[in-house]
């Protein structure tokens, strides 16, 4: 338990979501744009910021990724600020990078922190190159990468094991993809909005096989995109332009580096431990959660993480998602933006749209996909291999 829950709030948020066919050549230009949107949302200027937390870009052309934050501050003329670079993929772009902002304020390093997650991942790479770069960086160069694993190779193994242990079916996996697409088709920020058709379970099952049992529509998309947030103390939160969203609970738990050392693909209790930390920090349980945002580069993780956050018992994720339960109109809304499956996956900033969507839902800014009486959201992201960050957000102060 962090002990920081309830002390901090998000008071500004921005998104950059280039549509299909748009090239975003400048990495730092995208970061600067999304930072400006977050500042405008909070009613602030750069002069009001005394801390910056920035996520590392994935792959070239960045020779010193550990210095990405410093490069950005210089590019954006941020002046003299406390800054931190967080170099762990996907996880920090949701909960953990915001956690670092809270820790910096708690330590007295800053008062108002700008958090930035941005990557022109698709523009800098072809789709195939993006996949290959991610694989070469994600697996151990000596013991794993030479044998050819890709991210979806591991997701496929996870799905096979879950099917073997619990009787999960491909049709149940497909339910997660269908729900994500239906949400995305109502979200103008989603890459699939106005560019992809609605889908049903049969469409998923008939799509091209990628890595047994996963098919193309079971797998995430590759895009550009980014988000930014302004974080400050909860007792200052009402002084800003928009309604604050309070960071009620935080949890983090890391497994390690080697995928070959994960004890079980079917039972990722590392996510359960991080979630229980966040629940304890917030003084909440699954019964208090109105919305869930779960890391979903493949449909199998939606099912597994539903089990880990306590939405259903272990092994019953497949049954839980049947009948559109996590989609529009369902009684447990998940990834109302469309998730990595149908909204955006821009490498290190991929899961950041979870958090921005949670902020918008709690503020009541989501139009036709707005969930009625949405006040409390859980965001769970993964970085590396099964290093988990969880944040619980609420529109109500403690």
C-alpha cells in the first residue's frame, strides 16, 4: 500500500490521436502538443509547472532514452523543473507514471507536475518494423529473442493454457474484441472510429490466424498517439478550470524480466497483488468500481485481468464476458474507449488512453458512450512482462 491514496488529483488532461493516414513526423512535437492541451484543460501555462514526468519512446532514433525527459524540457522551453524519466513500456503510460508524479510531490520536489506519454510509433516504423522492434526489445537478447518469440506468441501461449486449465473458448475471447470495437465506434479519439466496421463473434473467429488460438481481431492495432496530465495535491484540486479527478488508490507489483520465468500464464496473481494494494490504499473493493480499464493487447488478457481484479473467480473470465456484459449496455463496462484492441496502441504511450478515458468518463464528457453515474474507475496496465501498475480514480474526494 502506497499510503498516497486520496492525497492527489488529476486537474488537467490532454490527448493527441492522429487519424488513419496521418503522419506525425516529430516525436517531441507530438509531446509538446499534448502537453499544451493538458495545460489548457487545467487553465495553466508552462510557467505554472515545476515538475515533469515523461515516458521513454520505444526504439530509434533515441540514442539516450534515459534522457528523454531532459530533451523534451529543452525542446518545450520548460525552464528549471524537477523531472523524471520513466523507461518501462506500457505500464507507466497508465498508472505508474502518474504514481511517479505523486511521489515527487510527496517528496517535496514539485507542487504541480506535468505527466506526458507520447509516441509516433506507427509513423517512425512500418507495421512490421514496429512489431519486430518491440519483440527485439521485449525479450532477452541471449536466451529468448534468438528463438523467435513475438508478443503475440506469448499471448497465444497464455490463451492456450487458459483454455487447457479452465475450458475457455475462442468464442469467449472474441466477446472481448467485439465489446472493444463497439465502444471504439462511439469514440472519436479511437483509431477505429469511422475507419473500421462493427464486428461480431463470427467475424473474429473467421479472421486470419496470427498465433493459435489468437486471430487478427483478437490482437491490438499499431498507432501513433499520446496523452498528458496535470497532477497536484488534492487540497488544491478545486482551484483549477475543470472538475478534479482524485487518485484514490495506487498499487504496483513487478515480476521480473524473463518471460521464460513466469510461473503461470493462466494465473497472473502479480496483477491480483497490485490490484489488492490499490484497493487497500483506496479503502475500496471491486464492489465500488463503476468502470474498468484493463491492458488488452490481446483478448486473453481482458479475461485474465477481469479475474485478477476480482470481477469474477479465477478461470471464469470467459463466462463473465459472454452476452456483451463488458460492452455498451452491459453491467460491467470495460475499456469504454475501445482499448488497445480498437482505440490505440502507440507503444510506450499505448495504454495511456485508459487513464484519459477514465478521467473523461468521471467528468461526464463521453457523449453517447457515457456510462451513467460513472464515478469510480480502476485502471490496470502492464509493462515489460507482467510488471503491473493499478490506479483507482474517483470524482469524489475522501
